C-alpha cells in the first residue's frame, strides 16, 4: 500500500513515570508539506519529535513513514533527520565537510559527495563557499548549512526542533521566510516545532496547537486565528481581550454574556450554550473599531465608551489601553491612518465590534 502521507502518527502516547507527556495524539502529514506543532514549553513537542526520530520509544501507538511502521527501525536507519536549536555544526570542519559528513559516514564516494554538497550549496543560495570555515558564516547562513547537511541525506521527513530559538528577532523574521522557501526548494516534508505562534502561522500548511500532551486543534493558520475551536487556542493564537461571565441569553449561535465585571457583551458560540452557564469571551484588539465619536461606531453590534489609560506606540502594532466602565481594561489596536497619533491619557474614545468577532466558549 502506498500512502499519500510522508508521516502518520497514530494514537501516539508517551508516559514518563507519573508524567503523561504525549497523550493519544494522532496526525498525518501529507507529502511535501510544512507541518508545525505549536504549544507552550513543556507541552510535549520535543517528546513527539524524539519518538519520530527514534530516540525514544512510544508507550503506545504507531509511527508510520510513507505508510510503513518505523517502530522497529533504529534511529540511524529511519528516513528522517533532525535539526536542533543548537545547530551542532562541527567548528573544526569547513562548510563542505560539514554538509558531507553524513554522506561520508554512509560510505558515498568522494565524487558523489562533492556533487551532492555542491548541489546543496546551490539550493541554499551559497554556491562555491564549501572551503570556508563555519565561523565565517552569519547566524542565518549557519542555519542554512545545518539544513543542507540534513537534506543531502534525502530524508523523507525533516524534523526541526525550535531551530530559530537562538537567533535575534530580526534574523528570526528573515529566517521564517527563508525556511519556507528552503522547504519548497528541497520539496521535502518539514515537521517544525515551536512555542512561537508567528513562526508556525507564517510557514505552515497545517498547524497543530498542543497543550498538556494533547492536540487542541489541527488546522490551517487562518482557521486557528479566525475560528479557534477551544478557549486555549483562542487565547494562545494571536492576542485577545478575555472576559469571564455568565450566559444571559441565547438566540441560535448568538449569545449574550454578562461579564464578572458587569458588562453585557454579545458574541458567537460554535457550541450550544445554555442560559446561566459560565462562559468566556475572546475579542481581538484588531477586531475592534475605534473612533472619537459615538456616531462612527453606532452601526456595530456591541459598543462601549472608554478612557485612554495608556498609548503603546509600536509602529504597525500600536495599541491603546482603554478603561471601559464595568469592562476592565480593553486592549484596542490603533488604525494605521495616523488619526490617533496625538492620543493622550484621559481622552475619551468609542469602540464597537460585531457579534461574529466576540468568540464565546462554555466554561470558566
Ligand atoms: P516541550 O518540547 O513542548 O517543551 P517536552 O516534550 O520536552 O516539552 O516535555 C514534555 C513533558 O515531559 C515535560 O513535563 C517534561 O518535563 C517531561 N519529560 C520530557 N522528557 C522527559 C524524560 N526523559 N524523563 C521524564 N520526564 C520528561
Ligand atoms: Mg522542546
């Protein structure tokens, strides 16, 4: 049987004594795609990677590569390679010897190695620099060499465990675009783990959001952002204002919630909620319309008035924190039009948002 998936994890579970690190996780990664696992530190991401690579045995479940179980295959025989955060390049070897290292160990001839290393250097955009030393490379170039070193071995799946974690912000932003391009250039399946949502959202065809050993939602980046299925995903992916309260009224998927602070909000719930039930409401700062006059927000299904507590200027990500009567502090994104450039503490603003933008979930 030929599988269309490069990787299938089936009911994968790993228990370390009393810790259930990975709890019945199943997923399939289609051939040639970019798959990410996104979750907070300690949720079990590395444990999944180590099981796929063969460094750890699952407590139960199966791992299949191209449709065949690899549980009985030792790590060095599995068609997978792993790139670590600390790239583990050999500083005393030149670039070509680093990239060719695995090929030499596998007994390829010098001629074959030279050809494969030359091809890989072309593909990572660093042709003809094989004789240089590792220390002569920038952080981003080292990253590319670390990937090339794996790719010459032609793995079916490349595993990347927080590979950008040690880089500074600017380089990380750049490498996000670059990694996606490298994945396309090598046409290989990437499984990428990170606690940084923007890395996962930008690069991936599919993202699994992981929490406490389980997958909360496996989806496209845009569905995770616009249609989170659980409160954890709503809170973890992107920024949100969050209120807890009680359901006051239900009309189909439209729910009215009175927050603990006493504000009445109307939002949308994908699961049926009952009057009196505890609920949480999530509202993104960028989903809120903000204006100086109430007329400008009158057409919105929810409106509120607020006093400026703080202006957080940050270019395209500028925010204003508004004290809303009975609503606490509300984080609102400022539009890029410049009309709020001179905003001062103590000014009054009007905000509004649609029912569809306020996502409600049952539970406290
Ligand atoms: P992440 O990569 O998401 O930060 P890990 O997979 O490293 O998380 O760890 C998941 C959980 O399993 C943590 O609670 C961690 O302490 C525990 N754990 C990981 N490896 C071991 C081990 N070898 N022995 C015992 N507990 C472990
Ligand atoms: Mg980890």
